[in-house]
C-alpha cells in the first residue's frame, strides 16, 4: 500500500511539473509553463479585444535573470548568474487571493557555496484589470550579494511586422512604429532621462501595455530585444554586498491589456503619472511657484554669442516680432567656451549683466546656459572634485566625452553635499546677474547612473537615491528662482523633475512617425519648448513640422539667429506663434485629449527636413551633418484639447497642403467642420 501511495505521489509530482499555470481576470489571461519549463511565460491573452494573443513563446524561455557579484577578494568567480531555468532543489506555485500567484524556486547554488539563494516571482492581479509583477531573491551567501535583475522578461511579444509599437523616443516620449520589424540589436532606455518607462504593442485595436509605475523613480532600464522581447533591467541597492544587498527591485512592473490605439496607452500612463511626486503640485495654471513666462514665450533662438551680439539678436527679434516676446538660449555669457571649464563659469563675460538688463527692459528673455551634471577633468579643481564623481564598479570615476575638441568631463554624484553647494552656488550667482531664467543642461536628458562609491551618502549601486538627491538640490534652486519670478529649464524631457524644473528643451531631430506622447501624459503640468529645424528647409516642410508641434502645445524654436533674415520663415513663425498666444488656455495650460477623425480621404504631403549640423548654431567648423529626413505626413492634422479654465473641448486643426480645404471631422460623439486656408490653422469649439 505504501508503495502504491509513493508511486501515486510521484506521478502527481510529474503532472504538477508539466502542468501549465493560468492566471486570469476579466481583462487578460496569463499562461505559464509548468515547473519543468521553468514557469516561463507562454502567452498573454487580451480579453478586452477579442482574445488577441501576445508573447506566444515556447517553454523553457527566460522569465527572469539575476546577477550576483562577489564582494572582496574571495577565490571564486567575481560574478554569477542564475535564471528560472537554472538547476535548483525545488519549485512550486503558491496561489494568492484575487487570482495571483507566487512562483518559487528554492536552493540555488552559487560558486563555492551550496543552497544559498532562492527566488520568489510574484504576479498580482489588480482591481483595474492590470497585472503587477515583482521579484525578490533572498541570499544567505557569505561571499555574494544580489547586484542586477532582469524581470519580467517577455519573449516575442509580437511577430516581425505584425504590431505597431510605441517605442520610447527622445524628447517627445515615443514614436509609433507601424508594423515594426524585429530589431537588429537590443535597444535600452534608461530611467530619468528622455524616455518614459513604458512601451506598448498594438495589433488591430488590441494592445499590450508594459510599464514601470515607479513613483520613486529608481534607477532602471527598459529594454526592447531584437525579436520583440521586452524586459526591465535594474541594478539593486547595495549591489553585491553580502547581507546588505536589496533582495530585488523595490517596485512593481505593470502588464496590462487595453483596447484602442496608442492614445489609450498614454491615458494609462497619465492616470499613474498624476499620482507621483513630480505632479503633486498640481496644474501649472494653479501653481503659485510656477512662473507663467516660460509657458507663454512662444519661440526661442539659440546662440553662442558675446553680450553685445546677444543683445543685438534679441533687439532684432523684437523688431521682427513686435507682438510677442522671444527667448534666447545663451551660450558664451561665461568666461570660456562650450563644454569646457565646468562648473567654473565665472567671471562672466564683460557686459553680461548689462546685456541681461537691456534684454529684460525690452521684454526679451536671455537665458544663461549652465550644466547640471559635469566637472571638467582638465581643471586643477577636479583633483578635489574627483572623490565626489559618479563611481564605476572598479572604483574609477565615470568619464564622458562630448567631441574631440573638448576635454573629458565627469558627472558628479548628486547625493553629495558638495554638488548641492556647487550647483546652487553658480545658480545663485546667475540670479544675482539679474537673470530671469537659468538653463541646467543634461539633468532632464541623461539617465540616472548607478554609483558604486561606498564613501557617498547613498546605497551602493541602484535605488531611488539619484531621484531623491536631485529633488533635494533642485527644490532649493527652484524656490530661490520662483521667489523672484524666474524660471528653471533643462535639456530633454526627464519626467521626474517637473515639480522643480519649469520647462524642458526638446532638441532632438524629429521624425514623421513621432507622436506627442509626453504631451498627452503631462499637458497642463509642464512646458516643452523647441522644434528643431534647419531654416533652409522648404517652406512646406518647415510649416509641417512647426504646425504639428504647435497643435501639440509645444513652444517653437531654438532657431539660429539667421532665421530672422528669412522673411518666409518669419511669416510662418509669426502665424504659428500668434495662434499659440491666442489659445494659451489650451495649448499652454490645458490637457491634450486625442486626435480627430477626418471625413473622407486625407492625402499625404511630402516633406524633407534637411537636418542640421551638430553645433551649427554655435559656429563650430566642420561639424557633422545630422541625417536628412524624407517622408510624408497627412495633409490634415487635428487634435483636441480641454481648456484649463472652462473645461470646454476645442479641436485645433492644421492644413499642411498648399490648397484651401473644407473639412469635416468627428471626435468621440461630437462632430465639427472648418474652412482651412492653404497652410492654415483653425480652432473649433466642440462642447
């Protein structure tokens, strides 16, 4: 009898090892392999949109991968990796209330040590229909500590050319790549820089949304792999330190099904984003600490110029555009050139204070350039700054290079009080010049970097410390500037700073398939400015790019001063800037809701964007030319905004063609019509 029972138990164990695990709610169905297949994710079914299947993969695919680092000089390999397919002593599934589960692996060996690590991968089913994923890896090793995680790993979300993919994109947040083929190489998008921590795959109105709703903005990277795989890579706190390393990433990843297009993915992200610290001050129209001037300057010029040339440029801009103010992104106010001698900006060029005073007297904004991250390694002072640099795992300071003409630069760890005092020191001196604004380069563009110094006041490696450190620094800077009605800006569109930075300079060259992802998520909560374009483009292509972003709520510009000598381009800028100024309640302070659907055929218009020489506007000779973009865009554009003051919905339309158009369109359950001039704009109130 005991023999029969033992055989029965063994048979049951074999069945359990082979049996798939299914987690399910009204929105999605998650199918996992059995224990023999490492509990690999086999399929995700979107139940909101006809049962569309994503992530169709064979068993024995990676679900997670963990890296352990050795601490000290033990006579064992310095790094070890395990996955859900690695040998271990036991595996099981623990069901949880609400339909979730915990997948458990026990008894992993690491080099030289037996049975020292286990892994618990949790999948929760939330009330809103999403699934929430987290992982932890307790480790009792005396030699190793957890250092990096990859989880969750989704293999082959869609076949090549099968799905439209919302790809993270510099500045605007995303581009929509229709029927995207498999990538030739992995693409990584790191947190706190240009990119949102999300992507989405959309097939015939069925979508799969993959995001990190991490309000603490921990250091992490979303990776999209060649065969449409996606994952989150995370360096953990106290990486590699036995007994002190975090047991996993301290955030959950969201995997959700939706029905619709990319706008629905943006809506999901916005719902979360409006619960974070960086939006907690509320809409900019309601904030007492938000200088309206940054939102209401309609266009910007960029120049490297001495004070007399800078003031002459803004005087010329006032003459050409007497009806609205112009901003000047001003390099060379400081005593030396670009990307050298950071952060030793002072003394200022002779005449800087007088230039700023003159420009402000005529209503123009001269915004001095500084860098919010870097220290020039060729300076004598770097010998004192070096211990405060972001530190690599081998103990060396991180070094970055920005062209052959400038010396290497090192990013300084923002957790250190030294960088707090340094940044706020030069920011305060710029304010004392009488400036009404300050540009802090790179903070909103560069990714958060893990730092492995054990002398700095933060956990070694990853965590939320980078976000918290710059929040602390910039809160002080912003309060001082806001008290004088001055504003702060940064390069890029890193989302976690909008409570302490007032505007984002979005300088990357545009593509026809760009979409206003960040505008859909954060409209009403910050200001994006800059529509980079070569003033030698033909007028039709120039209008197409600039009009599209005007309808997205973007402030125009970062033009070369020579644009003031091009009457046709100035006429376009005047038209678009005047339109924006007439509708600030929507385009600067309102909420971008979506696109209209035009009735009838909408032909495309061809365009050629010539690109620009890198540093072209900065007078650097022999600089490389960025790629020329050729393609097409729909000849009619239409976007719907909600007014910040009245709540009314208004459709903003643009005709990119060179012939007038009578158009009719639909928006949800509303309809509208307009007469559009050739290369013309219109606003139609809907409800």
